[in-house]
C-alpha cells in the first residue's frame, strides 16, 4: 500500500479532491483523510490502522497534511512513500509570524519519508527545489518548465473547462514497476476555473501510482494508455 502526503496552501483541498475523482474512475482503491483527523490517534496504533486498510483492499492511503499537525506524535508511526507539494516554498521560507517554524516542520516531514520515497513538486518553484538540496529522494516534477516530467497543453493562471490535457514528457517508472512512455493524458475536472498546477500535480501522482488514465491521441480520440511492464516492486 502506498502512503502519500499532500501539502496544499492553507486549507485548500482542491488537488486532494481532484485526486479522489481520478482514482474513483481508476482500478486503484484509495482512502483519503486529513491530518487533523489523525491527531488524536496513538502512534503505536498506526500499524494496526494501516493493516486494516490493507485488509479492506486499499491500494493508496492519501493524507492531506497541514504542517502544524506534524507536531503530533501520531505521525511518528507513518512512513511516507510519496510527498506532493502544492504550496509555494516562499510560504515556508518567509512565514515567521507564528511560533512554529514551518521549515523545521518540512524537515520533519522529510524524516517521516521513506529513504526510497518520491517527492512530487513544481519544477517552476525554484525555491522549493532548493529545499531538497542534500536529499536523496526520487523527484518527479510538474509545471510549464521544459524540464518538468509532467506538463500541460494549456497555459495561464487558470483553466475553465471540463477536460485538461497533461503531457508526460519523458519515460516514467511507476511505483509498481511499470514503464509509462511519453504521451498525453486527458484529465476530467469539475466545470469552472482551476489552477493548472493542481491538475498537473494530480496527474503526476496518478501516473506514478499506476492509475489507468485515458491517453489522448493526436486526432483527439481518447484511448487507453499502453503500459509496458518492467518489473515488480513490493
């Protein structure tokens, strides 16, 4: 079972909700909770909690993490496989208004991440990338940067449509050992304006986690993505 944490700005849950929608249409079973709902749990009961999820066929546990909640001991019981950053690095670097040092909490989050874990972040956020200096995690990037692993056909501050086209720009090895070749994916979003970075982040996680997405052909006819199996990862 993959244990993933996602850090969004403030109380925003847009990307978390989008990930939920994507996996509801996939062959992977996902359980989504917020970090606040875990703060009353004894960290020694976490193994029992995750064991019960596995017994019920859950493939992915996704936790919407509010940084301040990391002060609670319960998170000592978790070992994250994936961390997704949506908030901007300057929200952490420049946030010195409270008693809690946000940068220290980010470091604590890294300590709770598996040594072979993957960090998904915005390639256009150079400050965020600098926070990863000295870390050995695999990095999967999204953004409009030409070096980003996952980018998009649309540009601008927001999009207003029901379908969004994301592009995987280079070959990706998923968590489960499958190789996904460069191609475009169609992501269905709720009608209304949405930040394209949120969609790209959700798509990056979905592809890495092995969700079956709908590929998008040049003639705009959708088809299922061809996945080439490489090796298995427990």
